[in-house]
């Protein structure tokens, strides 16, 4: 198993990249969101990988972080979600946003991923809900290791703004994402009303 590759970007497009590792070119299947995070051709990069071995060949899938790889491995344990489907889900969700969508039972949001229908999205929630920590997910959404992600906006204000958005008809995962982005943009102490107005601008 190849856990990661470190080398220079030899070629890059929206769903494929080649990494030159000591003169050997490794072809990786990547998502468009991953491609956007990669450096330019000729620059050094570290990409986490998953090797898929099937009857029709061997493929390497590339990810920008170990967390993306961890979530990918969870997704492919779900019946009906293969490597391409898992990569499609991660093309529209960050690992933390996907965890919260699963914990909140937001199958509608997950079904928006390319190649993922309603039934498969529901299966993702059923199969993975018990494998994901709610505490770690909320911490990841609102506190990414420092105060830059949320400013000094209180947890109470964030929770009240989130509940208000849900009451207005927005999904739980969309509400959390909007509040997280709004809190980061404010960057200072804000009451619920101010945060809600900022979150509404984000979500609209």
C-alpha cells in the first residue's frame, strides 16, 4: 500500500495528475477540488494516496490531506459507493462538512454529489453515523485548532444562529457551513442577530 507520494508535479488537470518521484511518474485520479489545491507543474507536493486493485487494473487516487484519505476509506466501505463515488462526494464536501451532514442526517445534501442518488446518500448516513464522532465534528467545524476559523464569536451565538437558519428552512449542514463562514468573516465578538444576518448573506 502506498500511503503518500512526495515529488514534483509533472502534469495536472481537473481530474488527473502525474507526480514525478525520483524519475518515476505516478498517475493519480483526483477530484476537481483537489486539483485546485495542488501547486503548479514543476513544484514539489505531498499527496496522500489510495490504491484500488480491481479486475480491470490498478488505480491510484490522490488526496490533499490525511483526513481526506481517512474519510475516503470510510466512504468506500458503504455498499454502492466505490472509489469514484467516494471521490465525487469529497469533491463537494470537506471532511468536516461531510461528517456533520452524516450526523445531522442530511441525505439531501449528500445526494447532490455527482453519481450519488438519494438511496445511496441514505446508506452513507446509516452505515457511517456510528463511526463518526459528533464532538470532533463540531470542533472541526467551529474550531480548527485556533481562533482564526471562528473569530471570537461565542458558541451560544453560533448555536442560536444555526437554529434560526434551520427554522427558516435551511438544512442543518448548510446552516452550520454558513454560520462557520460568517463567524470567520466577522473575526470579532458578535451577537446572534449580527451573526445571523451575516450567515444569511453567505447562504443566499
